[in-house]
C-alpha cells in the first residue's frame, strides 16, 4: 500500500512539473509587447497634455521611483504629490514622446526613452523609463529619470 501511495505521489509530481513547463496561454511576441509599451508611454504622455492628473497616477506602479535632482520620489503616493504641481496650471509645462522601446525576452520589463519639450516645442531634455508588465497588456512605470538636453556638437 505504501509503495502504491509513493508511486501515485511521484506520478502526480511528474505531471505537475510537465504541466508547469508548458504555458497555458500564448505570450505576446516581442514586437507586440514593444507596441504595447509604446502605446502606454504615449498615453502616459497624453495625460500631461490633457491635464489629467488622475490618469497620470494610473500609470504608476505602487513601488515606483522617479529620480530627481531635488531628491528621489519613492512610491506612487510620493510621486503623485511631487508631480501634482505640473498638472495644476492650464498649460502643460513640458511634454514628452517615446522614440525607442525595448522589451526583455521574458516580456516582463521594458525600457522607453525619448525627448522632453518645453511648451514652445524646443527640446529641453530626455526621459528614460522602465516599465513592468503587471497584468496582461497592463504596463506600469517602475523607474523614471529625466535629464537635461545637451545638443550634439556642430558637424565640421
């Protein structure tokens, strides 16, 4: 009887291991994931133009970190408090748009980066963000860093 129980237990463990090695649903392709992140970044940037602070906060992971020369903002609530003034005035103080997106082969983390513009459209900086897939098709920002723009040297 004991041998039968051990054999049954071993068979169940083997079946569980085999089932775990096969995905239950097809994972999106890397180009599809890159498009999802590009679309998420564009929608995130659109919150500034639309002056929609509540939509901005929905793109933030709970444990996100935004790097700042005035002190890093750690966590969704701190970022929301720190960024609220950017949404209070009728005109957006800046805008941004993604130029590049890369997604890890695991499909769980992504990078986005691109220019930051002042209200007149002049390039003033660059942003770099890391996104995490938190649910199918739902990307949230986990790290964000802006930097000052340094124009390239003139061509000789």
